[in-house]
């Protein structure tokens, strides 16, 4: 019963947002509440929802101040020289922009943190996409694919969980899938090339004056008139201020990668310093805050709503029930192909299971089943990391990082999923084929 309600919750949510019946925010809140009531969790539903909000609160705080920080730096002109340099490099060619997006994302994703990857990459590339008139779904899609394949790294969340659950090290879980991962990276670059060619056919190779200021970063909608009036590119007129902002941003990125302090605290401190340095007058500080209010509200509310969604699914034990049901449906005749089956379905299951639920709930049971059939149980772990919350995590409504990606890119979750799901699933299938051919599965 609980498993059926859990799968129904996921299905109704995905249908609601992909058909645009309701907003993502409404679906994230009301769909789990309705099914939570059907599960008989009425008296405890409030606590479950609050528990979910508490878990995502640090991410919510981080994205609020990250949007404010990078919005400020774009307003004052910090990224203008970099964008002009990128324009010279890509020469207005959407194909080169798409490939640059993939390479940049993979480089930043080496730190293993999805939220940081999206914050840095989207903030850097969005103004360029806006300048060229490229589709934001291409940006969110390429970043999604690139970050997904890099999330297989042994210090990434899914692989760490797989190693912990199976009590194995990287030499057993990660090293054998390196050839598949390398091919997966090649596949992502190919997809970036294809998407870039589509944009080139739509837009052509553009010739854009480099002295035009890039459009400011906004989330979803156009910036407010107050925000436009406040954008004076003051850092470009003051070299000392420009280099101060550059040094502060580099220091912030280094601190993020080294995890010197919790991510929310780093952004709060950096934004506070940047705000008073660039806008000493109280009135200007308020103007800046108001100009980015819409962006902050749009992203942060979705993250807290996502907390409610996962809080209810976890608190009602629906996820645990779904895990048991998923294992029980595998027929005995298919047991010999269990690792291959896990690899193929691992990416779509990212839309159903949180990483903890899958790697600590579903995967150990599957590994035990594999062992009972005389197979290496660690093959299940290798199969899982080819898609479960790797290629699948930047599409899943169960991870807060997804909402950072779509929020900063200014795209709708349903549109993002429809656009990039086939390509992301293709990444898993390509890597699965290589892993199977090389005897890893």
C-alpha cells in the first residue's frame, strides 16, 4: 500500500509539472500532502514537512545569498571583461559556447559538489547565453549532463555511498568503471556539439559588438526596472574596486572548493563584504536587495518546497516501501542480468529515490540477491553509479541542487526534464554498454 502511494506520488508530481497543470512549487507541496493524508500520516504530517524543510534549510540559505552575491557582481560589471573575452574566443558561434559550457562544468565539478558546480558555472555562462540569445534550456541541459557524468568520481556523493554500503573501496567500485566514464565524457561533449549546432542553425554565427554590456543575470523573468536603474557597472569605472571584487570572488571560490566554512556562511560573509564595498550608501544597498528580490524568492521557495516533498516521502516510509517493492519485482529468470538491469534503470530511478534511500536501502538488498546467485555483489555498486544520482541527479526533484540549476538558469523543471532526459538517459546507456563490454557488469 505504501509503495503504491509512493509511486503514485512521484507519478502525479511528474505529470503535474510536465503538463504544466500547476506550478512546481504547488506540486511539491500539495501532491505529497495529499498522498501523505491517504497514507494515514495526518497527525504527524506537519512534523514530517518541518523535518524536510530543516534538512534543506542550509541549501536554501546558501542559494539566497549566492543569487545576491553573483547578481551584485554582474550588476557592477565584474564579469564583463571575461564575457567579452569569451565572445572573442567563441566568435559568436553557439557550438563553441556549448562545448565551452561542458568543459567548464566538468572542470568545476571536480570538487564533487553539485551545488557549487551549478552556482559557479551558470553564473559564469548565463550572461554569455543571454548576449547571444541562446536557449537557456541548452545551458541547463549541458550543465546537467556534464555535472552528472562527473558525479561518478569517488569523492562524489553516490560513489561514496556505494562504497560505504558495500564496504568496498574505490579500487573495486570506481576504478573498473573509469573507461565507461571516459566514454561518457566523450558522449557529453558530442551532445553539447549537437545542441550547439541546433542553436547555430536557429541563430547563425553572430557578430556582436564587444563593448555592449552583457545582460544581467535574472531568474526566470526579466529584471525589475529598479534593478535596471541600479546597474551602473561601477566596478568598470573604478579599477581598485574591480580588482577588489575579483580578489573577493576568487577567495570565495577557493574557500568553497576547500570547504573552509559551511557554504551558506561563506556566501553570507562574501555578500555582506561585497555589498558595503560596492554600495557604501544605505539607499543603494536597499535598491540592490529589492532589484533581486524576485530571483531570491523564486529559487528559495522551490528549495523549501522540495524539502517538504522529500520530508513527507521519507517520514511516511513510502521510500522504504518503494525500495522493497523495486527489489521484489525482479524475476528469478533475469537474476543473471541483475547488474545490467540495475545499470539501465539506475538513471530513471533518480526521479524516485533519494541517494540515501537507494544506496542504503535498495542497493544492499540487490547486492545480497546478486551474491545469492553467485555473482560479485560489488557489480551492483558499479552498475548503480552509472546513473543513480549521477547522470540522474540534476533532473531529480528529490535533490535541492536541481532547483539551484533550474533557478539560476531561469527554466522550468518540467521543461528541463523533457529537454534533457533522453540525452541523460543516453549517457547512462552508453556507459552501461562500455561497462558490459569490458566485463565490469
